[in-house]
C-alpha cells in the first residue's frame, strides 16, 4: 500500500495491469478471428469459454474469475492514471510562449484521451455484444448467437465506423503503452532496448489489423 | 546580425510578469546566446532600464547554472548544448526569439529568467551522498570496477543539475535528474552499499516537489549532457526492490 502511494509505484502498477490488459486484448482478438472459420465456430468458442476448466470447476466459474481479474486490472489502471494526472497538473506550470516538443509522440501525448475514449467504447461494446442492451445492441440480439449478433451489429454502417475508429485509438494507446511499460517496470538495457519499440509497434499493428478487419469483412459481405 | 527578442520580464515571485520585446542589433553570429543577453543588458543599463536577470556561471557548459526556454525548447534548438554554449549562428538574421524561464510548480520564478531550483538540493540532501568513515584512503586496487560500469556511472555523473529535464517535461517530472544523481553512486562499490535506501529516499523526496514520468522522452532530448532515460528505468527497478526489501528503516 505504501508502495502504491508513490508515483513510481503507481506507474509500476500501470505497467503490470497494462500487461494483463494487453494479454486480454490479444486473446480477445485471436478468439474473434474464429469468425472467419464460419460454421458456428465463433459460437462454439464462446460456449467453450463458459465451460473452461469444467468439470474441474463449475461452468462459468473460470470465466468469472478471469472477468474479475480484468475488472480489477481496469480499475487499478484507471485509478493510477487519474491520480497521476492530478499530481502532474499540480506539478506543472504552463509556458506562456511557444512550446516545441522534441520527441514526444502523438501516442504519448494523447494517452489520457485515447484511454478515456477506449474505456467509454468498451462499455458501449459490452452493451452491444455482451449484454444485448438496446439501442447499442442490434435488432434481434440473442444470447449465445455470437456470430449472428456480431454480423447484425457491424452491418450498421455507423457502428462499423465506431468500431474501426475505437480500435485505431486502442492501437495508438497500445503503441505508447507497450513501450512505456518497460520503462515503468525498470526493464532497460542496451542489449534489448531497440526491441522494446519494435515490440510495441508489432503488437499494436497486430491488434489493429486483426480487430479492424472484422467490421470491414462484415461490410464487404465476406462474413455474416 | 539583428534579432527581435521577446523576453519574459517579472519583477519578483509575486509579480504577474509578461513578455517584453527588444530589438537587438549588430550582433556577431559567433556570440553565445548569453553574450547576446549581455549586449542587450549593457544597452538597457545605459538607458537607465533594469537589465534582464538570468543565471550563468562557467559559460563552458559544465556548471549547470544557465538554462532558459528558447523558442519552446529547453536550452534552445541545438541538441546536447547548454544555453551558454548555444551560439547566435543557430539563428537567422531577422529572427524573433522567445525566451522564457523554466516552468514548473517547484521552480518558482525569482526574477525574469531566474528560477529557484533548490528542490533539486532537497533531493540530493535525501540521498545523493555516500556515508563512509573518513580516514586514510584504501588501496584502490582492492575494489576492482569493471570498465563498462565505470563508464555508465560516469555517463550519469555528467548531470550538471541545470533543470532542463524538468523544464522540458510536460509533467514537470524530475526523474532524469534524480535517476542520474542516484545512479552515478549506485553503480559503484562505495555507493552500492546504500543503493536501495538512497533510491527510496531520493524518489520519495522528488515526489514531494515534481510530477510523475509518462515516458515521453522529452527530458533525454533536452539534456545538455545527453543522459539516457535508461537511468530512469534503473531507478524505477531499484525503487520497487527497495520497497520489497525494506526493513522499515528508510
């Protein structure tokens, strides 16, 4: 607790929760790609997640354990980000003249905005495809019919654009986060430093390409 | 060469302050930025006006006294250069140059371009030293130091404490300064004994005054000594280890 009170400790927590969230985003994307296999494979995959580790554990228990972990990671990530933002606002005094940033990337400067927008999109996305709440969810939404729900949702033009934009912002967020976490966790050494940026570039590219391909595939009629 | 200078003027910490515009003529492009200010100040003094207050000392880039924001860059447009080593040839004839003091809540403006950087002294007081019994010097060859370690420690020791890292940071974080001051001791045998307690105390003191690091990398780009943000990662790691291992006597 004393560790988390410090700003360096909060950044460490942001790095660790960031890794958990990156892991989720990657697994989520890989799972989604099952939509390309057709033949109800995405529905069976969703069903499989609900029965993960059954009969060792009762049905849906593993899923709920993972969901709980994710919610905790999200809350810690957001709480640390918000309190560090407040700390930085207090510590900073604005320049009155021009300001010429030398190396800060678009991604690093917009982490707060990309983070907030992705979080709001996440709630929208849950309402759309997990909870089936109108007007976010498409007409005829049915629990368990993942592939049909997805195709119905993304065949709405505005919704497809929303998913594409949100995933591009997620990519921007990951582009800085997947590099930044190495610094926050104290992982730097001349022998692997150049791979840290490449890892972040590759990771964000894979996530964006995988996720954005789906609304495009629905739109072009390849899926659904 | 002739330039137009927009300089920040502020009579004291409680004064609101603002930009004043001056025409500075007949400059040599071989003058340093501070010599340009000297020329202007001489004229202002002769005209019975108050000269522009700014910090400087060695004027050869090794003391850390000088440092101002020039056209939105800490120490101006040239990389790895303190303000005193920046020459007017870095600008074009007829340019308008805006000069402003370092801005951070912890760096109060004392007058014009001079800020109070004593928060840095608080950080160094917290752990930027080695506790050893004085007496006759030990035999140097008894504690071998690998060449790479000595070089890395020296890279950190190059910090002149000018404050450009804080000035350039959008969060006003002092991570690069603190990491440099901790690392140049932490890496060597004499300083290594207090590595974790030093890091813990210096970071905790730093956070009383400054913001937190979001890994923009602006500090490294602004540093006149090109100190690497690798030292920040090293400090972050040591801080975590210190908190895990601490026996509560920090």
